[in-house]
């Protein structure tokens, strides 16, 4: 009986995906493929996905977490590297291209978050390490977790284009 319920549930899920508009199917294909790649390459785990997909693909919004302690510089490299790979995957995919609102897709079409947590406590990584790095509307925000105030505080911010330039100049 349990196998029958699981089978029916799986069919419902598969049919729901098949009935999704083609642009959403293409967006999901990109996200799924990139998430597999990023897990192998960077050991980042997906915990949030979405975007702006009303009539076409306007924006991807992806959030990943890791059990690492990183500096601003290390987090910059991780975020920019992964955003550039995601953009390359999107822009070279001929099947998704007709559904892109903007072609080529740029960092302005991406919201990307990295959260760093302590594996033992499953809470934010403690300062001085970065707890969260987020690309929002073309700017990268680097946050630490303030234990006393129990909230994230931005300690550094830079335009994405500047972070990319820094990485390119350093040969990364």
C-alpha cells in the first residue's frame, strides 16, 4: 500500500512539472543542472530557489549554504565565480534563450546568496567570519552575525562589476 501511495504521489509531481509552461521547465532545468555542478565543485547546498518567471525568464534567485569560515575576499571569489558560471550556463543554452527576457543575461538578472553556518551549532558563522554574502540589484553585501543584537550586519558592500574587476586583476 505504501508503494502505491508513493507511486501516485510521484505521478502527480511529474504531471505537475509536465504541465508547467515551457519557460518554467527551462528555468528549472538550468537551476537543477547548476545546483548539481555547484555541489560537486564548491560543496554548496541549495536552500532557496525562485525568480521572476511570469511570462518569460526575467531573473533567477538562488540561495546556497556552506559549513565554512570565509573572509570577504574568499566569499567574493566564491560568489563571483559561481555567478559567472551560472551566467555562462544560461547564455550558452540554446533551448532556454528564447525564454530569456534579456539576452545576454547579466548579473543584473541574478539574485544570489551564500550563507555560511557553523556545522556544530547549525547557526550563523561567528564574526570575524562572513555569515552571508548576497548579490542584490548589482551590489554585493557581505554580512557578519552580531551575537549581541542577534542580527546580520553589513560590514562591506561593493558593486558586482567592481568585485569582478578585482578578481580579474588578481588572475582568479
